C-alpha cells in the first residue's frame, strides 16, 4: 500500500512525530506508523528539567524541587526552584499519543508489525518489506534504535537497569531525587545509582554505567539488587516493573542523511544529549519542527546539530570522563556545588548561553581538561 510518509518505529520519537502531525490536521501527509510491539506497556520513565512552558507538562506524574549528587564521603543537595525535576511515565505518553493519532483521518498506527528489510528507493518511492507485506511511501522517517550497537560508533555508552519497587512501610523521602550516587570506579567504568521516590514507600531505583562498551541488563543485575537492599535496609519489597536501555554518548552523533526524503531520528540519531542522555524534551522540539516542515509540503527534518560551542564542551567533557573515569564523582560534585542551578538546567536542556558555558567550564577541575586539550592537539598534529 502506498502512503506519503512511513514512520518506522512507534517509540518516543515516532509517536511524538505522529501526534504532532495529528495536531496539524489536514495539512498532515497521509502517514503510516509501524511499530513492532503488539501493545504498549509502562516500559520507560522520561525525566527532564521542567518549567511552566515545558512540553507535555500535563503528563508529569511526579516532581522534585530538590536533587542530590553524592559519593560515599560527600553529598550536595540542591534546591532546583523555580525549576523542578519532572517524571513522565511512558504509558501516559503512549496512551495519549495513540488516542490523538486515532482521531486523525490522515495517520494510521499499525502495531505488531516487524520491518524485514532496509528501505529501498525505486524511482520516487521508498519500499519496505514488513510482516504485513510491502509498504511504500514518498518519504520515510526511521526512528528505530540500533539492534546491535557498534561499540566504536560512540566514545562512551550509557547503560542502565532499573526497578520500580514498592515497600510495605515508609522508606523514601519523596521530596528529593537522587540524581547520582557514585560508586567506586572499577575497570574504567563510571557507575552511579539513581533514585526517584514518588511516595514514602515507592521509588524507581536504577544503576547506570558510563563505559566504552554497551552493557547487557544481566550484567547490571547484581549492582542493582545490592543497591536496593542497602536502601530498603533489609525490608521486604515487590518489583512493580523494570526498565533498561543503552544510549550513545558521542558529540555530533548523527546518522548521515542518504536522501532528503529519508531521515533517521530518535535516540541513536541525535535525539539524546550526548553528555547526559536527556532526550524527551529534545525529541519533542524535533517532532514539532519536523511536523511543521511536513505540513508545509517540505521533506522531513533531522535532529539539528548542536551549536559548535556545545559540541566542543560535550566532546571535551566525554573525553575527560573516558580518560580519567576515577575523577567523574568529583567533576559532577563540583558542577552542582559551584554553579547556579539555573545555568545547569539551561546547559542540560540545550539552552545554554555562552556565559553559562563559561561559568560551567570555570567550575570544573582544570588540570584534566587542560591536559586533554593539549593531548587532542598532539593527536591532531601527529595522527
């Protein structure tokens, strides 16, 4: 069957674009969205720094006005106001997006459909073999993640595994989100724990690793289990759900565009901030821009390249983490101890000014960054 637009993958990026296309009504191209899942479940949690104008604030399940960054010997608690650290459960987003798409006469969502071939262009049409037959369209937006990541494609990889648990008695402080509690660096891997309590007896607890290779969830199970046991202090708990994933941490990580009518988008194509992994609001901004372009009869748009200054800072930051992983806890602590939270929020939300970048750079321990700058110059001069 022929369409004007095929969206491959109905995760965050694919559904975000589809709901934006539904919002522009009859200006939307005839669109088919294909997703291999037969149904949506609460498989993800998206967090971001929220302000009154933030996208999809009405879906926020919980907010924290305080966050903490800590090691075993030091801790910094930061009052984030007027910003808050906000959580959106994926199922709330999925359900609302599916409902909005269903109301559109221009967009169709097909669940339980697997893509069996790489899209091929013949003449002016793209053809895709799927479990339900061959589909064709003038344009394709491919949001599917990489099935098997090539470790060499990213400077570092962020891997995480988390359980949302419920305890029978009060254990947590729901007013503080623990963004990073660093463990001892081993084998060059930066490991920290993440705790988002939504009530006194319910919380999402995750273990996250920055490393040169992406890690399977199974390799993180023991660290997560030990972390939960320490935090609940031996009390019984039940696991309500589990989430896991991997993200590339590489500045300028964008798939090459092979044709103006074929665009790759999503987490593995510029949808996630390289130095942090924050993606939800970034994807929403892209979806709006892409939908408006399609509504105006133009080709789909890629995720925009970050400004040069931001790419340089992210690249230097990630190279330092890669070369000096043992310094990561102190680097992150220094950032939150010395820099105003508004500057940090703007930096992590892709809205930093040159002044923000300068203040953040001056707050970090200088020697590893200076050493890496000179090392990079030597490598460039003597490859």
